[in-house]
C-alpha cells in the first residue's frame, strides 16, 4: 500500500468520522499545539478522525483520539493544562462553568496539502460520518509538512472569507434577477 494510502487509514480501516471544531482550535490541533480537545461529553471513539473546521466547510486534516480524561475546572486553569488545551480562562469560565470538562487526548495531527470541501448533514453538532467521496479524497490526499499554526489559521480564514464572498455574490445575483 502506498504511503499516501496508509496515513488515511486507522488501525481499524479508513477514516470514517469527522469531528467539527472551531477554525481557531482546528488550526491549533493540526499545527500540533493543541493536544486536548475539551468537550462536555465523554467519547468512546478512538483512532484517527477527520478534522472539520466548522466555518470553513472543509476537512483540513486528521488527528488520532487516544483517550479521554475528566478534568476539573481548577485543573484546566493550571498553566501546564493551558499548554495542552489552548483555551483562555474566560472561555473556560463560559464553557465549563464550575464543573470541568472531558479532555480528549489527541496525537499524530496531519494537515492536508489541500483542504477537502465537505458539508456535514444538517443538525450535526460534534460527529458526522464522512461520505464515500470524502473518504476516497482523504485516502489520496497529500500531507502538508512544516506548516505552523499561523499559516493554517490564515488558510482557514481565507476559506471562510471566500465562502462569505460567494454567498454575497449569490444573494446579489438572486436579488438582481427578481428586478
């Protein structure tokens, strides 16, 4: 099997699920800076998953979920924990309130050379199953090496802006065709 096919395959087969993450955090994960994804719910899903940056409409790479651990809010506010989750104290206070969160432990981030456009099913919050077409595209995609968090975030922001411009053009076209 060629190397490009191996990276898109977990120990139990190809990547089949996507985890929806805010673009800032997706960039941090794929740059290898964010090693904990904080969630209110535990997850029993392990292995390689696709990283879908929610506002961009694209899968940007993959990451492996190796385990989950409950962390109290006090533990999450420690400087050594911030280095793992990259969430500000203000955001933690909004997200965790007084309790805490599950830290999904992440490893082996892989950033795609080109993001794969994809629209998750309506009503999706965290997890989605990928279409066969997207799974195939992930299987043959090349991995980008040496990208820093800023580069990834810049690319994601440009994608979001391009999507917004396309929506405006479509709205203007629809509005002008009604006249």
